[in-house]
């Protein structure tokens, strides 16, 4: 096992959670019973869980200590004021509404900003965002640069918005035809890829010219800032906090799933600079989430979130975090496993089209690889390919396949060691050696919306 670097993790481990061992034979039975869908596998039958980096972080002792000073008052609890102060200090936004998770904040934002029949432009909207935009009658449009969809292209900011396409959208439908612009930092849908400060600034400038509001989907804002520091000229000597502040200075507000860079297991935020807009958000917040100062969360959760946000912008934390993701990526490249390059912020994405070229997209190659990885070593990954994004065109009955056929290995924060990462890489190396024997899958049960959570398959 090659060491990642001469540095070690910037924390000691105080509490451990045992992992139950299963055999390959047991896992064969478990996954078959689960309809070859890892969402149906009980988590205690999973050895290394890379299904998501969302809500799976290990909290620090300081965050746990914060849980003991939860103020569970209905209104005006002290933890809300702590959170508000933290958010203002980190992002500059003073109007802050807690929500129970990210999609709840998206629900509020889209309720107040999406106009039926009008577009919401973005780099790549996350699926819950896209769902909320469509539910409110809007039309989500993805404008990520073309390099962002080329898995082997090593462009440093593959989450950037294509400025030419942005302008042509604005010219085509006029600023009245656009509800708002949503920049997802980092861009989850194509590999946790960052957006450059230059791009954020340019989008913001254009948006101002046309009076279109710009929001961040800020789930992984700190990881994005780290990439700016490492890859963008002029930012190498700035602190993460300075970079974060500058990023947020170009937008009118944000939604955030704090389950990622908030380093908590549950929580979200809506924030805006405009008082009137915030008032309207609050009206919907009260209906959907609860009173303005708790937003669907316990006071103790707000405290953990406030403390997590302060920890996530620490450079030693980010160096370790992004370094671990890069380490797994490097191990996989050493073993000849094709991944999205360069690796992004929160996970490694395997290109299943290149890994299993013999399996056509209608036989779910990425899902077949997810299944193999579970059987090989009890590792749970997630499919981001035909199962998640394929659909039937209702008029022509034709199947539409996504460009990318990916398996995401999302890395929880502060949870696994480099040895776990090495084991994941070895499992994929083993699968690669027997990949000619891997078979595709066919669907035997399918729900009408967000089908990938409950799909059931059979092996071909
Ligand atoms: N935006 C982005 C970019 C996300 O990645 C997610 C969640 C959300 C919004 C929604 O936030 O889950 O708190 O309601 N992503 C998780 C994932 C589920 O696995 O990537 P939420």
C-alpha cells in the first residue's frame, strides 16, 4: 500500500463503530434478495458504505459537546443565533433560515422564485433540485462546459458554466424567461467537480446586467474553495475563509444541504441578502419546516451544524479530506480502473462504459458493477447511469440513455481510513481480473418517479 503523503490525519479517533464481516456467499444471497439493488441491503450487511457522503460524516468531540447545550425552545433558541452568526461570518449572509435538509431549502427557493414555463439555468442541477423546479412548472437547463462531460479530460474546473451557452439562453428567451441561475458547488452530477472563482464572477456579472438572481447550491462549498486555492491563479496564498467569503459575495443567496460540508447527520440552510425575498422564504419555511428559528431541526442539531461549518473551512481538514479522495483515485488508476479525472471533492466516479464495454447501456453496466462490488467485498457504491437517469420518451416510446454511465464511490467525511480506501481499490482490481464473466441486468420492478431507489433487477 503506498502512503498518501508524509502527513497524517488531523484528528485522533475517540469512538469506533465495529464492522460486521460477511462472506461472499452470504452477500450473493443478500443482494439477490435485495433485487440487485443496494438500497435494499441493510447497512449492517455492508462493510464499507460509499453510497453517499450525505449525512454520513463523523462529528467531532466539539460538535458532540454542542449537542449537550441544545436549547429546545420553540422560538429564539440560542443555537439558532449561534448558527446565524456562524453563517454570517463564513458567507456574509445575514438572513438565515434553517431547514431539515437541503431539498427542503430547495423547496422554499423554488416555491418563491420559479415561474411556470420559465427556465432555471445552472451548471448541472442535482436531481432533487431538478425535481423541485419541475414540480413548480419550471424548466431546468444544464449548461456545464463540454469538458465537464468528458470523463478523461483533466480540465481543472469541470463544474464551470459554459458562458457562451449561458448568453445564448438569455438572448433566446430574454431575462423574463429565466427564473434564476443556480450554480452547484461543487458539481455533484459530474463527479464533485469544482467551479472556478473566475466563472462564478463572470456568471454573476452577466446575471446582474440582465437582473437575473443567482443562487448557489452550496452543499460542498468548502471543498469547492479548496480547489480554487489549489488550482486557480491568484488564490494560492488566500485562506479558505477568504475564498469562501469571495465566492458567496457574487450570489444573491444559497440553499445548502448541511449533511455534506456542514459535517452533520441532518440539516440544511436557506440564506439570502434581500430582506423581502427572505420574508417570503420565511412564510413558506414556517409552513413546510417549522418556526423560523428551528426549521425542522432540534436546537442541538443547529448547534452541531454551527460548529461543523466552522470546522469544515479549516485547511488541514480539507487537505486531508480531498487528499483521501485523490488517494483512492490514484490507487484505482494504478490498477487500470477508468475513473473521472481529475478526482473531485467528495468521491471517485468509475466510468462503467469504459470499465465494462461489453455490457450495453440497456443492460445497466454501472449497476452490474455496483452489484459486483458488493459481492466482492461488501462495499456499497451507487449507480449514476441508466438506472438513475435513463427514461422513456413518452411520445416515441424510445429509451433515452444518459451520456455518463457512472459508479460513484462517495467518501463519508472523517469516517474511513486510507486502509479502507486501499481495500476498495483492491476489490475493484479483483473485479477487473474477472470482468469478462460479469453479466448485465434487466428490470423486473420499476416505480414511476425516482425509480433507482426502488428498482428490482434480475441477472441476465
Ligand atoms: N444538492 C446537492 C448538490 C446534493 O448533492 C444534494 C444531496 C442535495 C442538494 C439535496 O440535499 O439530501 O440534504 O436534501 N445529495 C446526496 C448525495 C443525497 O448522495 O449526493 P439533501
